[in-house]
C-alpha cells in the first residue's frame, strides 16, 4: 500500500478540490432529476396505457440500456475530454426532458428516448471516474468515490420522496420541465468548474476499441473479481429491497410502514459510509471488507421468520450499513485497472453494476412467485454470503508494499 493511501484523509480535504465539488453537485442534480423523471414517466405511461407492465418498464428503462453503452461505447471515456463528455450527457438529458414536457410523444417514443440517453451513462460515469482519479490522490480518492456513491443514494431518496408530491402539484409535463432545468444547471456547473486542459486520446473505431478494452480489463489481474465483488452483493441488496412491497402486503403493513422499510437500507448506507469513512484508517477499512460484506448479506436470512416490524426495519438498516465495504476496495480497483483504460474501467464497473441490479430483482422475483416472499428475501442473503465466501481471495487485503 502506498504512503498516500495509508494516510487517513478527511471529507473536508475532498471538498476543498474545486473539480470534485463540481462533479458532486452535478451528480446530485443529475441523479435526483433522473429519479424524478422516472416517477413522472411512470405516471405518464400509466395514465396513457393503464398497463402495469409498461409502467414498470418506465421505471427501469434507464438501467438495462446502460449495458449496451458499456459494451460498445465505453472507450469514449478515455478518448475524449471528460468535461466534453459530461456536459454533452447533461445536454442530452436536458433535451429529453424538454421533449417529454412539450412533445406530447407516444409512449413508445418516450421510452425509447430515455433508453437512448441511458446508453451514454457509462461513458459519462467513466469520464467522471477519470476526473476523480486525476484530481484526488491517496485516501482523498477513496473518500471521494464513497461520496459519489452516497450522493447517488441520497439523490434517489429525494427524487423518490419528492416525485409524487411534485407531480401532484405541477402535473407530469411541468415536472418533466423541472428535470430539464435541473440537468441544465448540472451542465452549467460542469462547464464552468471542470478543467479545460484534459488530454484527448484518439485513434480507431470506438466500438472495436471498447470491445478490446473490455477484454483487456477482464484479463487484467484481479479486475474481474473486483468488479464482481462490487456488483453482486449490491444486486442482492437491490433484490431484497425490490421484494419489500409484496412482503409488506403479505404482512399487512400499512403504506407508511412500507415506505419506511423502503428507505431503511438507504439510511443504513448513509450511516455506514460516513461512520466507516470517518472513524477508521485506510488499512483498517480494507480489513473490514469481509466482515462488512457478511453484515450486508446475513441479516436478511432472518426473514424466513415472521419478525416484528421494528426488527425487519433494523435488518434493512444493518444490511445497508454493510455497503460501506466498498470503501475498502477503492484503492485495489484503481491500482488493478491499467492506467490507459482508467475511464473505460469505471464505465465497465458502472455498466455491470446497473445491469446486474436490473436483473437481480427479476431473478428473485421469480422465486417469490413460488415461495413465500420472506423466503425469497432470505435467499438474497444466502446468495450474498455464498458469493462473499467464493470471492474471499479478491476481498482479502494485501500486505503493504
């Protein structure tokens, strides 16, 4: 472990970096706006079609298309200026918001538009990852990556919580206009405060370079396992959360109780990351990866029992706290990714995470069709623990060097 990674940093040091503040603000606005748009789009689709299936698609249409972007376009993250890619992404998102607000588009066209811009998300995420790696060093980088993750969680909470009230107050079209304005603000912040002096890397077909780069990343020592250990447990956690509505119905919980359960894991994530990030030195965080992964997976196994409501809420909060294990893997992943594929490495990680989080709820949703929902949720915990044990070689901290 290098000296810069062994010296504990503070969140104040991270926020002292202007470009990080710009990325942080842009991500907060962008994710909140994306979440708000998903809620508004679902309401719009349901009002036009009365179809639960199409309404569900409206919620998820921004996730699975990212797989296509990650597979075929991710090399753009290392070829072009990060500021150009990030501002272009916000420009397109703003344009989609305006079209949804004023275009009176058919449902299919609305879904296709959102899916199309989602394909570019891995590119902009990879570009942002490049900026973080360039402007933050040592433990400030680890905390910066953690804050980027936390802001996404917090922004999703705000977007979900505000979505229904905002739509009821403004209507769907004006809410879409709000999302366009929010993306425009993120665009302006990124344009003003991200550096203009990035190196542009050129040459060859984007698709060919992406495919070759992804192959090189998978072949690089440790990268594939580090991607899996960052993605699979998160997918199990997402699946456990996706089953809360039918589980709450089965247990006859009211809407307020269900809403609190839906927020419990995110609250745990915020607590876990802040506590582990502030209280423990970098070397200790790396040794905590395995215990935290077990904390993330094991509690949901108890839902095979009919636990009282407070215990269920505690299970989800504790499970969310376990997600702080990611703090102990940031250095390992940064060092494992070849320097000339840094942007694409972050794009591949984001693509895999989003894709698996989209698939995980579907897989365990099938189990819930044939088993009691509590058993299906418990299976997510069993799967998480088994995955942790199978990937323990990637989890085990290396000796300093």
